[in-house]
C-alpha cells in the first residue's frame, strides 16, 4: 500500500469520492416538540375533569 499511515482519530482520504456533506434539514418548529403538545392535551383534560368534579360537588 502506498498510502501513508493515518492516525486513528482522523478519517483517511477516499479516492474517487464525489459525495457531498448532507444538508441539515430545516427545523420542524412546533412539530419537533411533542412534549409541549402532550402537556397541552393533559392540561385540557385536567381542566375538563375539574369542571365535572366541580359540578358533582355543587349538587
């Protein structure tokens, strides 16, 4: 082999590689934060449950 020794922490050169670095995809915005949606759904369920619990105790 005619390639010089490449240290372990480096990537060796590749002959004939025409690949380019992939582009980073755009931020998905609100869809990339499902935890926020989960908490909004849970909060809505708690508010509806509290309404019915209050109705039961008001009888």
